């Protein structure tokens, strides 16, 4: 996924499904480096992790 699409998803009110390593995640923010994003798994767990945006896939 690219920076432009990450920004579109973050500003959208729609529920856009994104996967990281096959798991459905919410994108919390695009990090200042422009190469990574902070995400967390959909569901009750709110543990956040930083991932490369190139590894995020829109479903």
C-alpha cells in the first residue's frame, strides 16, 4: 500500500478492511517517517505495533 492510500483510509468514515500478514487490522496512524504505520488487530485486543506500509494490503 502507498502513503496516499493510507491517508485516504485514515480520513475516510468508511470501514475499509486492511490486512497485515493475513490478519485484519485497523490503521491508527501514518508515522512521521512515511514508511511505517501504527496498527492494531480488529477485535478486543488493542495492542499496537509498527509495520512497514508496503506490507499492508487492502482487501
